[in-house]
């Protein structure tokens, strides 16, 4: 028996068999599976295993339509972006959550009202109800009534579709419960605890809470539909129905919630010392949700208004139409300025210049490559500071909206009549053309994504980050993949450790977040047999900034200390050029955080000839890899070897080469001559005597002397049947697909840089 390696990939789709270093599907078997997920292993060996979860976020043809649910998802995310429980008072936490729930309710109501304005008023009352429309030609006595009924049916149908999508995804995701070893399957489901975090076994098991929230929002939708009918009836006979005045009231309520939420969430904390605390992030997320929702529907309303006669009046729902165009322009300028400023902040004082002459081995970089390195380091810092840019975006929308409102407001009569529709100006005319074009562009992207897998995967990367969180605050948000991924990954960990094995979890990018959430609730005696290797890790650079209550300094330190109690250790590899990952312990720690040089500085040409690994080490001074290719680093191999040695010592495992505990390295890790000599890219060298192919069968299926000929022939939750770990040759390295999808690798020759795209 030896250390089993369990890998998990990052964002952007399913890597398939390449996750475990195999190119052909016939060389891998499925040792466990869920719906749209698989655990893979080499056909002739049982280590490494890989969890392929990409199908949860990038496999559906309906996925591009999730863009329309982005505002709901942002509000749901806002509820989780609060300070740690130990630093925020009970009343502040309660007020923050109440305000987020209020924002969620206002967003749902506004969606129904917007759909009603477009379908009932514009298309039904004014277009289909006109004397020149086809409804009038059919001979109906009151074509307006028929048009309104058709519009009302469209509105009800659209809201029913939202409910159906939420209800269906609830059954596919929220009903999956954690592994029995983590949460008793017979235990009754509890309500959300006030201070429940990732260490709670029930964190990803609150299906009934989502059901109650969905029922509550359905009630709001029904009430809103009744209000639309009442207002439409009261304003019947006028040139247009007065549904837009409902939005004036809703807009005022939205601004009030944003300001209150900003005051409650202004003070933050919980990050490592020296790292900035982001202020008012929940308010910023809610603001962007309102901005995107109202801006999109304003464009759709103008698009529908083009069907009406040119003299048809606009209602107060379009009072801020030019403000949305100004806001988008400011966002573009802020984004460009952000990139330009940070691009210049990258430094390369630690990188030596090239001194070797032409036609000799490189020993540094030239001036052109140096500028490229500096720019990439600067852009990586810009990405790590992105939460602050989102706050600026929210502030820009509020400032522009306040200015336009001050121009358009006329305080006479009832408050819902104070906001007047815009008059014809150059800016309004430009907005009347640009906003519909933006809407058409979004719809075109959705349509093209249904047939273009690459585009669908690109959109999927956005959801991998935003849909980590359960739908506690908005049931119409995009369903969270973690309600499936975390329990499944957790169950596999329990299965492997429960066989008295030592386990090494190797995680990249978003996979490190899933791994962290899976390990957090485990008991100390289980964590003693587990080691963790992360690379391209966003735990602190992204999640710790935005969600300090769940990924802040206290949560990171807790898991680090628990892993360090036994032999299990945590190594994290990071690069200065990585726009997503970075150090875990704040500014970095020499024991846990290990910086990887980019560009690589080794091996020499002679060492490269002797490298027998399936995936060779990177070429020195030739390329920038940023967020990818960690498996081709010597630091990756060294960390795997050290962690495996520590786990062997703790668990009393025999060294694979001589049947005795391996000699201690200078770092205190037990190493083997086989590990050191081979330099395997995945650290899975010949660690034990070979096992028969019968070990490929499942626990629930009798063993056989013949390995199945297809992946489907293996059953779920299969496990090795021998205590001896097999030699890992077919999967000697982590594959490209173990890295995030869609990340470009800048490969630069000494004289002519070029781009090598990663899919």
C-alpha cells in the first residue's frame, strides 16, 4: 500500500482522460461517477485518480441562457460577501442579510414588471391593439383587450419558465446530500445556522431552505402580476398603460436598499495582515445586478418600441436610458485605464539579463522579453485587485443615475409621477440605437454559444466562479455546481481514506476551492492521512478578499493547522505572472507557499536530455505560463515527492524501492530512490509492486482477471483491492487539461515571441 493521488481540475469544461495524463479514452476506466461527473483512473493502475466535474458547468446547451440570470446570481453572491463571524456583530450580520433578501425581492418584482411593460403595454396594448395590427383585421371588437391578454399570457409564461428552471435544477443539485461519513443520512435537515461556515457538514445540504425561498418568490411574482392587472385596468383608454410608474417606485426602493447595504457592509476585515480589506462589496454586487437588469430591459423596451408609430410616447421606465449608455462608456474607460496603469507596475529587477552570445544556451532574458514579463506581472496584480474595480463600477452607475435623475425629476403630483420620460437629444437618440444593439449582441452570443463549444466553455468559466455558493439568497440564480461537486469529491476522499490509505489531493485553480470546501468539515484523524498540493490557487487572491467569512485568514489557518497536525502538509505553488492564483498565506510563507519562477530558469540542456518524464520540464528563459503548466515545474515534482514521503512516515507505509521507510531528505521528508531518479511529472513513480488488472473492479462487483474493455464496464465508487500501490507509468504526469481552460501561454523565443493557445 502506498499514497494514492486524487486530482481535481480547474474551470472551463471537462478535461476527460487528460486529467490523469492519458491521451486515449481506452487507456482509462471510470472508478466512480455521478450525473455529468466522473472519477477516472488509468486502466492498469489505480493511481492517480482524477475527478472530472467540468460537465456540471460546461455541458449543457442551455447554459448560454444563464446570462439572463446573471443579475439574480450577483444578488445571491452578495449575501455571502460579509466579514468573518468573529468580527461582525450580530445586528450587522442580520441587517446585511435582510437587506440582501430585500434586494432579491425587488429584483424579482422588477423583472416581472419589465416583462409586463414590454409584453402587455408595448406589444399587446399599443402594437397588437392598434387598428392596423393583424388582431384588428381578424374582426375582434376590442383588439386592445385581445392584445393585452396575449401580452399577459407571455408574461405569465416567462415567469413560469423561471420557476420551472429553478425547480428542475433544485432536484438535480440541491437534493444531493453529503457523504454518510460526513453527514448522517438519517439526520433531519436543519435550517441555516446564523454562523454556519464550510466546516459545517450541512453547508451544502439545505434543499428545503431553497424550496421555501422559491415558494416565497413565486408568491411575490403572483402579487406583482395582480398589481399589473390592477394598474392596467385603472389606466385603460390612455395612450399607454401606466405600468412604467411602478418601476419608479421600485427604483427608489432599490436605491434605498443599496445605500443601506453600503452603510452596513462598509467596514470589512478578516484578510491576512498587509492585504487590503474590500469595502461595501455586497452593495457593489447588488448595484451591478440592478444596473445590468435595468439596462438590458431598457434596451429590449426600446427595441420593442420600434414596432410602434414614431409618435408613440415613452413612459418613465425609459427616463434613465441615456444614463445607461454613459455608464457603459465610463466602465470601458475605467477598465482600459485600470489595465494601462497596472501594466506599467510590473517589475523585473529579480530577472537577470542575457549575457550568453548568439548560438549558445540562454542564461537570462533580452530587453523585449523583459518588457513582456513586466507587463504580465502587472496584469496579474490588476486581476488580483479586480474587486476594487467592481466597487468603482458600482459607484459610476450610482453617480450617473443620480445626475440623470436630478435632470429628469419634476416633483409635482404623486411621487410615482415625478420622473419624466426623456426628450429627444443626441445622447437619447444614440442610446435608442446602442442599447438595442447591446441586447441583440447578447442574444446573438447566446445563440452562437448553443452551437460553438469553445464559446460555451468561455461563458462557463464565469459561472465556475459565480455559482460556487448555494442559492440561499435568490432561488432564481444559476444553480450551484458545488451542491454536487463538493459532496461527490468528499465521498471519494472518505472512500479512499477509509481503506486505510494515505491520500494526496492535487488541485488546480477552482479545483482548490472545491478541495478546500471538501476537506474543511473532515475530522482530525482523517486529515492526518491527507496531504494537499495546490497550484494556481485563488483562495486568498480572490475568495479571501470577497468572502472572508469562509475563505479568510481564520479559515485558511484552521485547515493548515489541521493538516500539519499529522503528516499531511499543504504546499502551494504560485507565480508572479498568474492572474488568478497566488500565495495562500497573505504575502506568502516559505513552508506553505512556494514561488515558481516564470520564465523557468532550469533545467540546463544537459539535464533536459536526461529527463525521462513523460511530460518534460519547461524550457528555461523561453516562455511565460502564468496560470498553466505547473505540472512541468521541478517545484511541482519536488512537492509531490516531499508530501508523499511525509504521508508514508505518518501512516507507516513501506518505501516502494526496498520495503523500508525511505531516507529523510534535507527538508525532513521521506524520499525514495525511485522518486528521485525518475522525476515523474505527477510524482507517481513506481512506488509499490505491480497489482493485477483485477484491482480495477468496483467494491460492489466481484474481482476479475480481465480488465473491462470500456469505461462503462466499471461501476461507481470502485477502489483498489490491494494494499500495494501500482507503478504509475501511463499517468506519469498531470496533463494540460488539469489546468484551467482558455488560458493563453505566452511562449517567447529569444528573438521572436509567439502565442501558444491553451484550450
